[in-house]
C-alpha cells in the first residue's frame, strides 16, 4: 500500500489545485465585458452570425476528433508492447500485427470515404 501513497498525494494535490483555481478565478479576474469578448472567436476572422440556439455544428469536427481518438489509442497500445516486446515473443508479435491490420483497415475505410478531406 505504501507504493500508492505518492500517487494518492499527487491526485489530492491536482484535485486541490483544480478546485482552488475554479473557486478563486471569478473573484480575481478583471470584469471588463465588451462586445468583442462576448463574440465567438474564429481564428482571427470576423465571426459569422449564429442562430439563437447555436445552430448546427459541423459534423466534420466530431469525425476528426473520433479519428484522433482511434489513432491515439493505437499509440497507447503500441508503446507498452514495444517495451515488453522481448517477453511477449512471437505470440505478442502476431497479436500486434493483427491489431495494426485492424487499425489500418479502419484508416483505409476513412480515407476511401473521404473522411480526411476538408472540403
């Protein structure tokens, strides 16, 4: 149990810092509101008017986020495999090749469906 004490201390410190930051921010920040601060920021260009309910959000952003998560998870699985490669042997190699083929099939599907184009 003593091995987990540093992790618990770090978690408590992180949670305490987050709670403190969220609690103190409204009291310490400047409160000079104007029209420019209340407008949506669109990469330095003039924002386009939005309907009252917010309007429809482009689905392209959500698809890109899901693709990022898929390929990010691939890297998360590849790193420990690379560290323990010697201990896994041929079985580990075959399993990782199957995993990579599965992800490449998903990548080819997205590429073929033009999910990576920004048109």
